[in-house]
């Protein structure tokens, strides 16, 4: 299985997953043209995609879902509440391309197993995705303000964790946002902070050289170097060390990450 973050942050989110038999986008929160260009940078033809998995209806995750689905005949996977909430953004998609799932239940598509987990976010019904083929497991967790024990159990034993590190708590508190917006972001239906991400990784990492890719960083309330340093230091205090026990990088706002390869590809 291959994984690449194409865009990550409040300006738009889109990730790419590839197995031997299937190719998917997770969200499509840039313009259609921009996503086509980003795919081109990693030498992926949009015509080869099978579909788009949608986490929730917010514009920075759905802005090009309808455009790409119609242009390339892609299947779009979302739960019923998300379908209703994103209708104004994605416009009309043929019924034959609509796949409605129930969050909390597993899906299968060709050689790809898709576990769905509920998110705690200020949307109608957010969904996190855990993706597996016969060799590799990838757990994706962004746009949630709280993580339950059952979510952790499903995410456990992954080879790659794409996890939100949205804000530094001090920068958020002293930053330019309104008090109401600060409260929303910091709430249990907002976003995970750097310290929150570290505490989750402490529970998940098993010192097996897992990959950690930090995503959805706020431009105003975080900094890539600060996020990495905070998480590195928090984990080191629990005897989990970057480089020795795991690797860590930050997904860029609108530039492909490196391509993370499945076990069977080295």
C-alpha cells in the first residue's frame, strides 16, 4: 500500500491511497485542477482513481468532490448525514456513483479494507478511516477534538499514523482568533493540539519504526518545527524516541509528502 498527503490544513485537505488493485482520494478540499496537478506530481493519472472517501462536509474537505467525481466517473463514499450536508458543495452526482456507508461499520473494495470510526467534530457526522491491505495498515485521524478508547483500539498496530496536530495551545490562546472561535477549536468537538497528538501517539506507538505524519496544522496557531519539537519531547519523556522508535514528518499545506510504501515494497 502507498500513501501520500497531497494537501493538509485549513486551506484544503486531500490524501492519496493506493493498493495493488485500488486507488482512492481521502477528501478533495482543493480545486479540481489543483488536485489534478498534485496527482501529476506523484505520477498518478486521475482517470485511474476508483473513488473518493469523504470524512465530513466542511468545504476544506469537499470543495472538489463533485467536480472530480463527475469528470472521472468516480465513486464517492460518505455516510448519509454527510451526503445531505455536502449537497450544496458537491452538487449533483449520479446515483450510480454514490456509496452510502454507516460510520462504525467496515467496508471492503477490491483488496482494500476500510474501517470507519466516528469523529468528534463540529460537523454533522464525521468519519475517520483506517485502511488496510494484506500487508499494511494506515490509521487516519484529523478533525476531532476527542479520541475514545474504542477509536484507539481500532487504530492500534498501524504502520503509518496520519494524525492531526492542529494547534499549539499557547499560540491559540494568545492568537488573533475571536474568543468563540478559540473555544470551538479547543473544545472536544474541535481539533487536536500538539500535546493531544503526543498523548494519543504515546498510547499507539509500539516502538516498531512506525511512521507518523502530522496533518491539519493551523497556519495561525501552530508551526511545523514547534509541532515536531513538542511531540518529540512529550514522547521522549515516556521513553519513546523519534528516529530510534518511530519516524515523524509534517504534511505540507499544498505539496505532496513523500510516498510512504507498504511493507511488501520495502
